[in-house]
C-alpha cells in the first residue's frame, strides 16, 4: 500500500498528518510526501544560512526521515502563488507516476485559510475528478476555533479566501477516521522540530502560536473527501482497499 501526503509547504505535512503517515510507515506501507513549493517566500523565525527555499527543502527531508517516509518530492510551484489550475496539472502528473492508494492533504479551509493550501486542495480535487480509479482522498480536519488566531495573524499580511472564522474547522466528532497520536508522538514532534527555520530558537512549542502544539500532539482527524469510502469504524487509512 502507498500513502501520499500532498501539501503546499514544508512543515504542513508534520502538523497536519504526521501521526497518520508515521503509523502507515510503521505498518509497512510506502509513504511519500510531495510538496507543491519549497516555502521559499516564507519567513524565518530563526537564524539560518543559505537561501530559505534550500533550507526548508532540507528541513522537509529531515521531517520525512523522522516519519519513516521516502525522500520528499517537490512540484516546484511558486510559493505564495499556487493556483488551482496549475496545481491540478502538476498533481495529475504526480498521481499517474506514483499511483498511490490514498492521498492525504489539508481540507477546503486550508487549516487557517492560507491561499496556497486551498488552491492545492482544489487542484487535487480537479486532478482526481477525471480518474477512472481514483485514490481515496482524505482531508485533515481540525476543531472549530483551533486556528483562528493564526488566521487573524495571516489575514493582516495577505488576503485570505476564507472570509470569516465560522468557515474554519469543523465538528471533528463526525470525522471518518480518528488517529491517536500517542504511539508516534515522538516521531511527529521530531518532524515538527525538523522545521527549525519556522521555530523560535528551534522550540517546537513556538510552532505557529504558543499552546497549539499540545493539541496537535493529541489526536488527528480526517474525512474522506472523494474516492473509496472508509468502512464504518475503520481504524486504518487503508481499510477496505
């Protein structure tokens, strides 16, 4: 079995689906993480050497190693300017090449309304729409309000397709799959810590905002966005395939 994690920027994979991917790898599945951009236009919260895109690419490779995934794949779309049409073309090519059984990505809200996140999710939806045998597509879900402070901070810098916090998050009690992070907590924490350029003094507790990491290291939630459904009560991302 092959699980593909598809995300817009280095570090999205770790906070959104680190436990899911680590558990799949420990169970013997092949896990590949594909990143639309290299995060080259992001900001750095620590002292680094070299171009940010190169630094973040190396950080993603370290995160993949911590999760037990293959070396990362980059689509090399422009950071901050991902559009759904370009993403759909790049993702369709990737899916033909890798033929994953399951693809996991962020949900329609982009976790906290990030334009690149939302464009990539829409591009993936377009890419699988015409497939005769599409993979199961999972969206990572987060409780309502969890990322509201991050959305507010981002909105002060760039416009967001998400106009109001009411559109962020969901009722995770209705998720199709619940993943307990505890068995792979150390791996997920190591993956988040690998993205040192995005942390203050390398401290994973500074990720995005103080206090968030404890919730990210508790439980992960997913819903099936398209493709084969999960059997009721399934506890594996590959159940029913």
